[in-house]
C-alpha cells in the first residue's frame, strides 16, 4: 500500500476555520494564496529570506513559505487581511498609510505583519541583538530607530522605504504604549 501524501487539515485563519485537503508538502503560503484566495500575503523569494510572506501564527512572526500547512493546523493564523477591525485599519496599517511606509507595496503585507509582532515583542520586554540591557528586570528597551531596524531586519524592501517603515513602526508602537518606551528620535 502506498503511503498517504495528503491530509485534510483545518486552518483557523483570521478567525475563520477552513478545511482543506492538502498535499503534505504544501506550504502555508501556497494554501493561503492558491487554495483560499488570500492574496495579501506575497510570495517573494520562496526561501524564507525576504519576509514578504510573513504572517502571524499564534501571534508570532512566521515566514509562511517555510511553514507547512499541515503543521499550522489548530493554530491561530493572522494574515494582513485579518488585522483590520471592519473598516478601521489596524494602527500599524494606518501608520504605514499615513507615513508612506511603502512604495510598490509588494513587501508591505509582510512588513505590516512583522511590525505588529515587533511591537508586541518589544512591549513584552523581549531583547533584540542591539538591546543594551537584556536583563528581564530592565523592562522593554527604548524603541530607538536602531532597535526597530534590527527587529524588522528579516523583512526586505526593494524600493528602499526603510526610513518611512521605521517611522510607521515607531508611531504605531507609541499609540499602543501611549508613547512609553518610544524615543523622540524614533518617532521623528
């Protein structure tokens, strides 16, 4: 008897359950785009290097081109389409729009999903590679442009909108925290 190469999986995406029969090798990215028509998530390099396909899985950043759909079953998946509340954009989406945090827009969905996670990680006190004081009792480090750049470094933008992306992340973080932990330099 030949081994089974496909399974039925139920994916919880943006608060809705979707049951699909997928080949075991199907990536979460391909399931989202090709099977569920959620085309906000982009296929960039298809090797986990550019971040264009970043989605949130259980609130954590995930490059969906490397995540198998079968491994995402019973997990909470959020794509860029699931961030807004009705007609009201998520604060990160609004900041990207207000501050021109995009040019061609191809990398923008991944940038936005990553930024949402960055702000949560920072608020939780997670250090980055450039954090000076990594002791838990030190609390969240100041969210400087250097911190934002390091934390967003897994998302590439071919158009070079990085300055505006850093400003957008800083503004959204300031909204979330009431400006606590965000430096004036980052918000400028």
